[in-house]
């Protein structure tokens, strides 16, 4: 006979199991912090009935990927399952423990794959655009390319800004590759571009993503030098100029005293009563070449 405390424990675990049998009730169980934190230790309970019900609960909670992801937030669960698999002697329960562990590890690998895909997303999108015949133009790195390096402000350059900058750079024609270094200390963007791309073009593109500061890193005689650029400086340089849409009437008024003409042109103009500049030019051409 189980002790009263043991019987109460089995009764409580059985109640959780009944809740988990209905899919809509499983989130309630997963939100129970007390149960969630004690779940790994319950796999080593002295009562075989408690262990059996805990394994049944875990079988139900690993049927759906979303529920399994919540279980993976427990850092101790996978380790506890591996240890329990060695200690549990009941073949049926042992098999279920291995099945639970296998499901959780499959979900864990899926999460890692998603995270890696998210990091590579800008490059994947660029390749997709190329496959669809988009406007992106990429070439293999050859001799006719150059490297441009920019350094960002670590406090300003967060993960969101990093992805936005990476997307924009990969879309720019003439950019062959983009590599963003570790963001913790001095985040940098190392670009391989065609020779026609100017550093100022890249800087302006970076500023359009929301950056306020960036510095170009250039090696001079083996020593790195920084050339700092600010978004505000670029804004001041780009100003709209209002050009007239028509010619000013005053533009065609010419003071004859300020014009240089030959004596023959002046005499001919006076003789004809000043018939205009065309007659003067005609007479100049005739007297000069004929």
C-alpha cells in the first residue's frame, strides 16, 4: 500500500494526465510553473505509478510541436530523460521515455535550423531574386573586385538594424558579398564589390537604413585608419536646387557696347540700318573666306 502522501501525489498526477488528454487543456498544464519545474524530478520518484503517469503526460505534451517547444524551455528535462532511460526497468515505460526524448530532440533540431535559416534569410532572398530573373546582379569574386570595410557603433547597431543593413546591401547592384562580424564589441561589415562602387554610396545606403554613424576602415601602410561619417553630414550635402522652368526675358537683352566685332561687321550693320546680328555674321563669313 502506498503511503497517504504517495497516494495524494498519484491522485494529483492523474488529474494532470486527465487534463492533458484534451488538447485544449494542455496549455493550462504548461503554464503551471510549479508542475513545470518539478516535472524532471518526478521522473525519478519512488512511486512507479507517479513515473508512469508523468511519462504518459509527456507523451501527450510532445504530440504537438508548439507544446514540445514549451517543454524544451526546461534546461533539465532532456538530461533527466536520458538518465531516467537508464534507470527505468519497465520495458513499456522505458520505450515511451525514449520516444519522448526522440521527439524533443527532433523539435530542438528544427528550432536550430529555423534560427540558422533566419540568419541566412537575406542571402537566400537574394538568390531567389536571381532565380526569378530579378534586378539583382551578382558575379563570382574575381580579380576585378575590391573590398570595403565599415565599422558601426556597437550601442546603436542592434540585431534589427543588422538585418536591415544586410538586406539593403545585398540588393545593391555591384555588391558581390556581405559579411557582418560579431556585434558584441566592434561590429563591422566587410563587402566585396565591383571596382565602380564608391564607399560613399555604401555609406548613404547604410544611413538610409536608420544608422546615424559609420566609419570606413582603410589600411594605410599596414595600419588601420578610420574615416568617420555621420548621417547628418550627408543630409546637409544633398539639397534641392530650384531651376527655372523657362528662360528669363532679361537674358536675351545684350548691351552692344560690351560686344566685340570687326570694323567691317560694324560698318555693314550701320549701312543696313542695323538689320541684326545674322547679317553681320554673314558678312563676316563672306569677307573672311571668300
